[in-house]
């Protein structure tokens, strides 16, 4: 009962094993830190804001008053990281950047509300939040840990 395995079958098997090994090594080398990054809603320490619903966050970032907490004043759009900003619009606001900007412009011209402040630098965001207690914004969790006199209100995702 000496069975002979064809050579092409052995080569095919070796090829599959090599491809599988390369795939596994590739997957292990990929940096998965992006999946671990959390984005959080922040405010100045001592703001008194304890909780806020996603629906209310959406209202505030559209320029409306908070229905959950009278301690929430104004939103600040963090443009430090464009990808986080776009993810915020997608995950929280449920709209694209263009749709969001159009809604804000409509609200400003129809209701006479003030523009929502935009900041591009983290130190500017930190200074604004600490000097305007009650204002809220969003940042990556790792960034929030490095900011002074800032507290996390809620993990957004």
C-alpha cells in the first residue's frame, strides 16, 4: 500500500501554506491602534456637565440649546484632526461636512444665531474651554488625557 502523492499536489499545498503564512504575518504587522482610539466629548473641569445624550449633542452642535443640561453653553468644532472631525460628523451628526455646513449657514441666516467656533490647534481648544466653562468639544481620548483642566463628559465611540 505504498501510495504515491503527485508532485503538483505537493507544490500546490506548499504554495497555499506559504500564502497563508504571509497573510498571517501581514495581519500581525498591521497597527491596530486606530481601532482602539476613542473619541470623547470634553468640557472644562468644574463645568458641572455630568451627562448628555447623543441627541442633545447633535442639537448643541447644530446651534440649538441643550435640552438635557442647562449647563451646556456652546459647542466648539475641533479641526485639529480632520479625520476625527469627519468621523464625528458621520457618527454623531449623521451627515457629511457639506450638509453640516449648509445647516449651520441656514440657521445663522434664518434665526440670527451666532457662528459655532472652530479651532485648529489643541492649545487653542484647551484655552477656550477653560475660559468658557460650559462649552463642549470632541477629541481623541489620548489627547484629552494630555489637556489641562479638561474632563471627559462622554465617550462618543
